[in-house]
C-alpha cells in the first residue's frame, strides 16, 4: 500500500471514528496550509501554477482582498480568521455575525443546529416574530440557491449550514449586487457559502471538539487529488449539544451534513458534479417573562407554584418540555453541476443546472396553557418543496471591458400542510381544530446584460447593467373532504405574473495606488410570499389584482484601502423599500380582508471593516455598523400608524474587534486570540399591536478568549500526518447575561393580559477544546 493510500485510509478512519464515538466535531478549515491571505487559494503563492490549477481556478470563487478593492458593489469576504473568532460548535449565523452590519437572534442559541434570524443592514432572513420582513436575503451554497422562493416561514434556516469545517469561506454582497450575481431574494444581500473544492494533490483532515453542556462535534474532509483526470472532495460532520437552559429538560439539538464534489478538466473547459445534504433536529422551549407576570408559574399557566420569570425562577430557567415543547427538523439536499467552456477569443461560458429538495417538520405541544381559550395547543406542520433551475452566463474578458450576458430560470413546487388541535377539547391530529393544505407553484426568471468598461489605464471601472425579472406564482387549495376540522383553509387561490426591468450602475475609481472610491445604484423587485396568496388564511378571498410586488431602490458609496498587509473599507448605504409584506402576529382570524398589511421603509447606515497584519505574528480585525432604519409608512389591522418609527430587532450600532498574535515555540506555533463583539440597543417589537415600540433594550457585550497550538511534533508518530492543531477557548468570558431574543407579547394564555417582555436568554460562559489533524 503506497503512502497516498495509507494517508487516505487513516484520514477516513479518524473521521469516521470521531463521528461514531464522539457524536460530533467542528474546527477551523484549510487545505494543507492554504497560504491564501486573501490572494491565493492554493498551497503556496510561490508554487508554479500547473495546467490542472489553471483549469480549476474558476472553482475558487472566494473573494480576494484585491477583488474586493476593485468591486463597484459593497462586498466582504469572511475567511479562516473569522472562523477562529467563534466557538468550534458554532454554525453559519455566528460566522456571519463577525461581518459589519450583520446581527443575529435565536430561539435556541445552543449551536449550529438552532434556527437564527439574521439581518444584514437591517434586512432579514430566518425566523423571529419581531422581524416581520424576513425574506430579503439570498443564501447560496457553492453558488446554488438554498432559499425556498415563496414561503414567508422557513425561507432559509441557518441550520442548513451546521458544519463550518467544510466551508472554505463566505462571500457577502450587501444590497442587490450586480445583475450577474443577483437572485430572486437579493434585495438586502446575497450570501454565498463557498465549500472546499477538489484539488490537484491529495490531502485530508479530521477534527474533534468537546465543550460545555454536552457539546460535541466531529468532522472530516478528504481530497483524492488528481486520479485519472478526476479530482474529488468528500466532507462530512456531526454536531450535538444539550441546552444551557436550566430546568427539568435538556432540550437537545443535533445536526449532520455531507458534501461531495468531483471535477474533471478537459481540453477547453471543466465539468463538475456536486451534492450537499444536511439534516438538523432541534428542540426549544417557550419564551420566559423577564419580570413576574400574574398567572405564569413554573408549573403552568394558572397553576400554583413559583412565579416564572428571569427574576424569580432564574435567568436561564425554562419550564419542562412536558409543559411546552417544540421540535424543528430541517432536511434538505442539493444536486448540481457546473460546466465551464473556453470558447476562444476571450469568450467563456458557464452553465449551472441544479435540483433541490427540502422538508421541514414542526411538532409542538403547547400544554403550558392548554385551556378552552387555546384550542391550538398542538401542532403538526410538515411543508415540502422541490425546485430545479438553470443559470447560464456568457462572458467576454478583454483589455477594455468585461461583458456578461445571461439569465436563469428557477421553478418550485411548494406544499404546505398544517394541523392544530387540543386534546383537552376533544380534537386530535386526525380530527383537528384547524386544517391547512395548499400548493404553490412559482417560476421565477431573469435575463441580464452588464458591461464593465475599463478606462483611464484601468483605474476607472464603470459597470452599467440591465435585467428583466419575471415572477409567476399560482396557489391552490388541496382540500381534504374527509376532515372534520372547524377551520379549513378554503381560499380560492390566486395567480400573479409580474415582469419588471431592473437598471443598475456601478463605478470604481482607483484614484491612488492603494485607494479606491466606489458607488452604485440599482432598482430591483421581489415577489411577495405565500401570505399574500392566502396560504394560511381561513375563508378569506384573495383578489390577485391587489397582490403587489416589492420594490427596492438601493444607493451605496464608499472608500477602500488595500495593500499587502492592510485592508480597510467603509461605505454608506441607503435603501428604500416599498410594498413590504407584513404578516400581522396573532390568530389568523385577525388578518384583514386582504390577508396582510403592506409597509414602506428606509434602511440607511454606515459599515466599516478592517484587516491589518503589520507583521507576521500579529493580526487585527475590526468591523462596525451604525444604522437608522425606519418606517415611512406602516399600519396594523386596527389602523394604528407606525410611520417614522424605527424597525425592531436591529441594533442601532454594533462592532467586532479581534486581535491574534503568533508565538514560535519548539515544534510549532501558539496563537492566542481575543475577540470582543458588541451589540447596541434595539427597538422592541410589540406582538399585540403588530408593530414596533419606542422602547429600546438589549445592548450587550461578549468577549471570547481562545488559543491554538499548531505543531509538527506528532508527525513521526502518526503515518501521513503533516500538522496537528490543538485549540482551547472560553466564550462569553465575562459571563454576561443577555437576551438572544426579546419582544413584547401577552403570551397568549388569557385575553385580559397586558403586553409584557418575554425573552430567550443568550448563552453563558462556555468552554471548548479541540484537535485537528491534517494529512
């Protein structure tokens, strides 16, 4: 058995054993010391580029610092340094939160299995009751859309990226971006998780981490290298943890993911085939009153016992799962291919077909207050969607301009079914109180042209663009004639067909060697979600003529500095959105005649980011955001106006600072790191009034201290080992108490209740240790 086979067998064995015995793992990521400090995605900047690397260069889509410097759009790249700032059990949301203008909130903030609401410059994706606009960001895996393109609930879950070791980096585009990079939900931004890619030479990595509250993670990656013209990467991982919440129940969460991609260069191009699968299973509890509320005890609503609140029963205490329980399962996979062709004369073609299947399951038992007032005490909600599409781009790269022509089609069939019941009132899952089952078919399309003109000796780039966006949607009820439910979704359905032109213009002017100015403008559109079509409404007729389309006008301008060791970017953004769909909280019978409210809002602010490495040993990172996002027009169902009020769940200012220093020791390097993340105050949302308040709360500061030890001391003991990396970290070092999610509500257990603060506590101090082995 040759050395390569020994290495491969050992890596697979280590990775498999980690998953089976530890039930988990996470770490940092890297192919054998990718010397990419933003400029190179390979083994060494000095290594001569081989024919294989030239052919597969198109796979390495992570933005470099140099590319960011010349962009006309507001973009940022998150790399391995950002991953070192967060715990090894963290997932996609925590990584994104290291970028300027990104804020996260969660119902169950244990690990990457929990679902988070994510806002980018105030525009959201995910789930949080205080952010009604939560479908404004496109999320991609290796350039493939992961979003459900029509639903208001579960459009994208952060638990779909639970294992960060298989992610090489993240490209984050703020705002709609250029037409060639835009998707159907890109009003507020586009996030592309760039996974590991096939490589010319074989390599492997195994990772294991353990931490507080039963946290365990295990993962592996394996690159076969070039074998008979084919190169394949395989990566997978598992992560699990119990909750830090105190009480009778553990509230476990776990996720696993698998990724496979193979590439085959040929005479004038490249062929790839990729597959990504993930499954997350997370339980979470109910929110807890911040201060005591009459009727709420640790034993149930109106049941004698100690009052339930952060002040009385404990900051981290939550009731038993027997009283209130919810289980969220997200299960999806993507199958895709990429074909690259060099057509000659500077012309290139890229074609990307894909298929995606997704399944979600919400099982909930709201027994805490299951009385005659609450006939919806149990839930079974199991929506599925299947989508497929194709994106084609033809480009011309020349000395004076870069031309892009192309388009994409994306079709989705979405079935959403839900039943609600209360066994104490004689209803059940088979004979429910509420029955809902609808099918939505949507076909979204886009045709675009954009041209980057390179003038003044390549110092001035001007990028005009024009896209023709199309949105076709139809909804129909799949009524069950045998159900005995009291309330049945019986809307007649609706169809819409929108076509809109989307102009854009961007400039980038390098007026000094290391300084550039950029600015851009775009008008884009987005289809409304299923709420607008009556997906969950009871006996309400929807008039298709009243269903609008959301419009966004985005203006951005900024300055950038770039040299070998220092990169700085700052920009101002101003977005005006009209016809934002607002699904009012509460019982579906509270919706108005059209089934939803519409609002207009302005999002504006300043982002700053910096990376500085003045010497080999020292690395500093900083990001900051100041924003003022408010409604220009918004009303609830009672006609109460929220005009001029700040949007909820968006920090008024925030920052992240991280400093790391490398110390040479015998056989290795020790690297301590200190990271500080601050989230300023934010406006509270009132679930009862269906809008924001003037109350501000929830500023908090989190400090993380970690260290790693990279060593070659074990190389002679383990065949094929090239480097071992040991890590240790303390997260929330100062043990700050903060709310990960907070809003005003009644709790829903008695009609006479006045709105009170309900919250989920954020994670206390946690300790993690881990090891990674590179082969």
